[in-house]
C-alpha cells in the first residue's frame, strides 16, 4: 500500500521512524516532509499535501503527525475527500477505518511512545472498512455536503 505522510517539528522524529518501519513492512511511503527539523515550521505546509496526496492517489492512506495530532487532523480535514481521525487508542484507530472509512490518521507524537504510535498506525493501516450500508450512507452524506448538497432531513 502507498502511504502519504507529513508532520511538523513535534512529529518529525516519529515521522522518520514511521517512514523506516512502514517501508520495512512493505509499504511504499511518500514523505511530504519536513526533510529537516525546524522548530518554527507550521503543520499545514506538510499535512495538507500529505492529505491531498492521499485523495489524489486512489487506494492510498495518509498519516499526519504533530504534538497532539489535533491541528494536523484539522488541516487534513480541510482537503475535500479526506476523512481524518485522531487516533489515541486501539479503538479509535480501528473504528476510524471500520466505521468511517477514514483515509488519514492523525497521531500526537507527544501523547504516545514511539512504539505505541507505531502500533496505532499499523492497526489503522491493517483495518478495512466494514462496508456496512449504515456506515456507507453516513459517508455518502458527508461527501454530498462537501459538494454543496443539503443534508437529508432528520428522521
């Protein structure tokens, strides 16, 4: 699987670790940066291109990393077609894929050890969307709203 990844300075070390680990796992990793540590860099510059790369590259998934993962998730979700989740435990990493067909995972490098964060990412990448009609219906509603359609009337 091709995986697009981007971070800010707070996620730089974890990003580099994941590039190595995921490549060793057999994934093709596209590193959107940063390529050098800059304590003053801004996450949108790297996380939005990683998210856009994910949308443009059918069948790929994305990873965005920062200190908490919050800003990175917000940035990724600004890209039309992205469904980014903030994974903070095994349940959120799994359900984000299983129920929401999330295509980008956000991880907080300051919230987890490198081993914990790596395990969350691997779990996300290994989990498939369930395809259940109720979940697909909700995803379709989100996609329609992104295109400017009205939401369906509440039941």
